[in-house]
C-alpha cells in the first residue's frame, strides 16, 4: 500500500514537500486555507534572495550552513521541474553612502568574524574600491565609492517556482484542496499516514512559541535601472535591499517589524523603501509601481527553524523566518529522511533542530 501524506499549507514548504514526496511515489494531499487565485503566504510576498553570508551577521551559524547547502540543491530542483525559473548565482553587493561608513565597517567586522567559522570551500567577501565597484555594477549611482561583493550568493523567482511546484505536483498526482483551513487533529492518525504541518504562522494555535515578523516589499517595473544582482544598502535606520528579477522587475524590501499585523503596507514604509531605492539609482523615480505587499514571516524564539514531532506520525515544520528560500531544500531533505528512516543525517550535519512537543494546544 502507498503511504499517504497530508500536508497543511501550500506555501513554500508545503509545495516543495508535496512535490518531493510525490516524486518518491507517496500519495499526497495538500490542504490550503487561501483560494488558489488569492495567495496569502510569506512565500508569495518574498524577494527570494539566497544570501547566506549577508544574512550571517544577524543569524545563527547553522542557518548559514543550511543556506550554502541549499544553494547547491536549488539548481537540481529547478532543473527537475523543467520550467523556465529565473535562478541567479551571481553574488550580491553591499553598498553604503559615505556618511554611513561606520555602519558598513561594523558589518564588515561581523562578516570577518563569521568567515573564520566557515570552511575554505565557501567564497569569501571581497572589498571593492570605486573602480572595482563600477566594473561589477556599472549602472550604480556614482555616489557610491566602495562596496563589498559576496560572490557565493544568489536569488530566484519565487512566484515562478511556486507555480512550477504546484504544476509538477499536480502532474505527479498531488491533490490540492484550496479554501480548506485545517489543523492536524482534523485528521485521524494511523501508521500509513503522515501529517506535515507547514502552515507558517497559521500553526500558532498548536505551536505557541511561533510569532510573526512583519515584512513589507514593493515590486516595481524600472526600465531605466540595470542592476544585475541583489544589492543591499547599509543604513543606520533604513537598511534595504533591491532584488532585480527578469524583465526590469525589481523587488524593493523589506521592513522588519515585530508585529503580526498583516494589513496593507504603511505610508511610512513606502516612503522609506522608495526613497532609499531612489538614492541607489535615480532611475527608480520613473519606475512604475506594480505591487506593495505586507506579510508576516513565521518565526521561532531564536529566529531559527525547527522540525517538531506533534506525535509519532505528525511533523510540524516551521520558523523559517526571513530565510525560507535560503534554507528550504535543507529542511525538506531532513524531513524526507525523518519520514523514510526515522532519523536524519542532514539534520545532524546542518544542526537543524528536531524536537518533541508535548504541549499540543488544540
Ligand atoms: C516580505 C518578505 C520578504 C522575504 N524575503 C525573503 C528572501 O529574500 N529570502 C528568503 O529566503 N526568505 C524570504 N522571506 C521568508 C520566506 O518567505 C518564508 O520563510 C517562507 O515563505 C516560509 O515558508 P512556509 O511554507 O513555512 O510559510 P508560508 O510560505 O507562509 O506558507 C504557509 C501557508 O499555510 C497556509 N495556512 C495558514 N493557516 C492554514 C490552515 N489553518 N490550513 C491550511 N493552510 C493554512 C497559508 O495560507 C500559507 O499558504 C521573506 C518573507 C517576507 C514576508
């Protein structure tokens, strides 16, 4: 008999797990709260930058390792999906205005500290003088006199990925149930069925340590701008990034607010994000606003992900915070190993937390 899998949530983890398990011949059914045409996930709003080193100054070291591991996994996943998904592994850039040089120096010191803990195999950060910066990113405002290049970073087109995972999953026989909010206890447990709870912040009634961290992003069409790689602006008050997607689409983000408010983007955040983008490239003044999104990142106490046993056949996978795309392949590989063998080499190797939960609140 084929083992069946019930997945709650069709965000990033839900879709990647559904596809990965269907490929291994499991019988998979996904239940998602939102309708297909009105997606309400962090996955849909995200910029999908894959930036282990840039993130390293503000996250736990295992996340950096999960990120480098996942950067090697994404090309295979994308190739298997056989779809035209924009994926770039072309490095990222850190820049700052001269008056904020002290913020950049602090960042660089933190970066060097992390680099000491990384294997030699990972490319290091490179300091760029004016000429090197101009050669790397010729279209950048001349106001920037120096920068830091992180060669081993990338990004992908999250929406094309989500669409392809759905399509390929359906082809492999996954059943998707839209507008179907569920919780694990809605399903009887038995030894032939696994339940995977991937509801992001929606899991909070069953995982009290979860909290939301609001993020706001703006998508623009900016034909006058030609940035080639994700670029971060160091700033004491308004640190932002710009992720260039295909066809002159740029994602400008993201605020980081300790709040579970999922209402529309505020005027303040809009002003801050767009003003900062304009200082990076004046061509953003003539850009056309396509969207402004606000979503909450599902976050656990130490801002690190965890896989939790709710019971023998139910796993909750959550807390991907601002690193979902950066680390999802690592988390999914670990989950598959747990389902198939009851243990996970990947989780041990990458220090992914696996824990028991005896405090299920239904
Ligand atoms: C503004 C923003 C920018 C980001 N930028 C990046 C980035 O550049 N790089 C990066 O790596 N990460 C980024 N992230 C983080 C990334 O998007 C998340 O870590 C990731 O989406 C988490 O995946 P998930 O599947 O756990 O949750 P989600 O993607 O949120 O999916 C959860 C799904 O569960 C559904 N659900 C909720 N309740 C129920 C229920 N009761 N029943 C059924 N379904 C339910 C929801 O509708 C949703 O579809 C960003 C996030 C935000 C908000």
